[in-house]
């Protein structure tokens, strides 16, 4: 089997920049600057602006990479005859493993503490991260519903429910430094429990509640 080609200099530079952003966000939260990113990545600020255009676009690029990796399992087995349980378990494990990374916990703690001071940046980060993850999962579930693999229901509500079931309280346990699911074996047992419960709830042929829109479940600020 031939070796994979080496990444180009441009791709290596982009990865260094993305790594620098993730490290700095865990240290400085929303206060990171293009100067700090350039220094950490070993490039000039002019190079950053030529590649990304602005700090906002740089942050969006980092989040896009994170989401692409988080949802890659859904893309891998998106075929009509793909096994839903296998795909959702792989997605759940990827999601749990990423949330368990120490720098992710540290970053989330810091960003939560600073959100009131940087409301616009916080809303943008949430939209580009959590909202987009829910949207991608909802689109995947919607296809499964239309194929008859899941009971037809509101895919956005189903996506939010599944994400909540996958994470449970473990992210909060980690944020507050109390015992949590710290091994892949324990995380997998929880992922299997959550995915199997979800699949039972949305099994084809089960009775769906009265039709309603996901918008009814959103905070008022999100409806406008």
C-alpha cells in the first residue's frame, strides 16, 4: 500500500496556525490576538491576514476543522444501506473523546466565564460550533427518517436530544473536576446505552407525538 503523500507547506502552515489558536484559547479565551497567534505559529501577522482575512474568519476556520472531524463518521457511512447503530456509535465516541480532551475542558471553562464580557464573540462561536453541529446531525437524521430507517419526526429536535443523551452529565463532571468517564471502555458503554435508547425511541413504526416545530423549543432570542 503506497504511503500517503506528505501535506503541502500551505497545509502544514494552516495546521500550525490552527494548533496555535486552540492552545491560546485554552490560555486566553476570547482575548487572543492575531499577534499572539502569529508568534505561537511562527509566522507573520501579515501572513495570517493574507490567508484568513480577519480574526473572525480564522476562528471560523478552526471551528470548521473541528466540526469536519467531529462529523466525519457520519459522512463515512452515509449510504442508504449503512448501519445506523454503527454509525451513531462511531459519531458518539468521537464526540465524547473530543470533549474529554483537557484543552477542550479548559477552553470551555474560560470561554463560559468570559461570555458576558464578549457577547458577540460568544454568540458567533456558539453559532459556528454548537448550532452547526446540531444542523449537520439533523440533516443526517432527516435522511435516515426519509429512508424509513427512523421514525419520522422533527430532525432538529431529534439531533438536540441525541447530542444531550450522548454527553449526559459527563462534560459538567469534567468542568467541575469530579470523577467522570475517563476511559474509552467506560465512554463506549455509555455511548451504547445512549444510542440504543435513541434508536428505540425513534424506531420505524413507533407512534410519534403530534407534529410540532423545533422553533417552539428554542429560546426567544433564537426565534427572531
